[in-house]
C-alpha cells in the first residue's frame, strides 16, 4: 500500500475517550498513522481543549481545532428550525468553519477525507476534488425511530421532524461521498439507501493488551454497567435493569450490589442511588472497575451500533449477560462467550446462575477474552480499512 495523506473531520476532539465516536476515531487515527500522514480537524464544542493539549502530538501529524461558541450553538439551533438539514447537522455548521476546512483542503491536498457522522457531511458536500468517505458509525435514523416512540408528548414533534430529516439526509450523504463505512452488518442492512454494496463494515476493536484481566484484584463488585450516563440508550438500559431485573436478583441475593460507572450521570441516574445501587461517574481508568466485577450487564433496549463496553468487559474476562438488542453488533458470539436474554426473568436467572457458579464465571470469562482477541483486534480491523481507503483514493486496483 502507498502512503496516503488522510484528512479526518470530526465533530468532537477524540480525547478524553469517553464516548463511542471518540474511541473509534482515536484508534483509527492511531493505527492509520503507522503507515500514513494524518491531519485531524475537530470541532471543540466543549471548549476545554487546553486540558488536553499535551495529547495533540500523539493523535495526529497535524491538528486543527475549530471553535463553536455557546452563542453560535444557540443561533444554529434557531436557524435549524427553518432548514431542511437535520438539527444536529446545522448545530455543528458555521460558514467560518467551512471556510477554514476548505482552505486546509486546498493547502494540505489530502489523498482522501474521512468524515465521521452525517452531522459533519454538510462541510464536505461542495468538495469534489478529493475522494471522501463517510463513516455513518451506525444508522442514526433507526435510533431516532426507536427513541421517538418513547419521548414525551411535547418532544414528539421535534423527534418526528429530526427522524424525517435524518432519514432523507442519510441517503443524500451516500450519494455525495465516494465511499461509506459503518460498524455492523445489521446497521449496514438498515441503512436507508438503495445500493449497499459499496458500504464497508468496519467494526470497533479492542486493545486487548490494555484491557486485560488482573487476577490480583479482589472481585468485590457484583454487577457492573459502564457507559456515558448522559446518553439516552444507557440511561434507558440502567433504569430498565433496576426496575425490571434487579429486584428479581435481589429476591435470592438481597445483598447484591449494582455499580454504574461512566461520565456525566444524568439527574435521573443520580436519583437511583441507594445502598444497593452505586453511581461512580467519570473515572480516569475504567480497568480497575472491570477487574473488580464478577458480572457485566448490558440490558440495552434502544440504540444502534456496536456496544464497545461489552467487548471491553469480555476482553477483561468478565462474563456478560446482555439483551439481544445489545448483541446485534457482535458477530459470531455464542453461549460460551456471552449470555443473551430478553425477558426480565431469564435475564435475572442468568445472573443468578453466574453468581452461584464461580467456576462457570471463570470459564466463560476466559472464552470471552479469547473471542475478542480473535475477532476484534484494532490492528487487523484498521488494516482492512486502510486497504479500502487505498482503493477509494484510486491507489490500488
């Protein structure tokens, strides 16, 4: 493969790695940089970039941070009411940033541009001089379709409008880009486009050397859930677990405790705290919590894409009980590696089976780690992605 000049366009700077899109971008860039030159353009929505300046040189060869002020965000939301673009696309778009991106493309002359998420697609619609790849990550319209049936009466018109806009724009973006990638085969099949043959499945991976079990740590966490706790699908999963599944577990094991670890816990999550439910919030290193956990749970009911948290837990040799919805993105897993249940009673029974059988927990944990090492290595995943980029850039027949 020939060395490429790759331009990444992101809606978030990929550090700290506290969200799925950041994790995906960080590891793609980190691995692609081994053989290629990478220029990263990212919007600094959170306005806290100074905290992470020391990480800039470790992420890409060149980094450009675009600003998005609070006033601009308010204006963008107002403007989006009258737009045909999705709300989130307008939220991240400014003419000033568009001019900066155009000038960088003109000056840098990349061989290929990777645009993460449709929300950034508007910036690149007018650029035809460089091959472009859109990373859908997952099918946003499908996630909105699931969520809009669960929102309040007052929010329903907003979600209905965004769903229709996103559905239309997901198809439009595909025609504006030279290539498309997505995390799972299920999401590829759900994309609202006619020709799916050009869409490549590029799953997320796991750094198994980083996420590896430490047998020295005591297993003092009964049940663990990990995730960004301001994210609706994670909030929904935790609330569902506590209301429908956890009481069934506690009938037999009244002292069982459930730990929720992840950034930005919402008020709804904080209100769940009691002597049996512990909310830890953001932690600098999630691995000690994985290492201390006996069982990982992921009772996801909504959301799309691949659940990185499940692969991390499996890589840490933790047996997991998950819903079929959460399992959709994990190809090839079996009952030896993870338990998949949907009814509250069966979900609880699997947890009880693991609580009461330490030998099964250990055996299942080892099988889980071997599965992740075989199927979800970042090095192998990005290696295939790199070949795809070379083809799109017309460097390889």
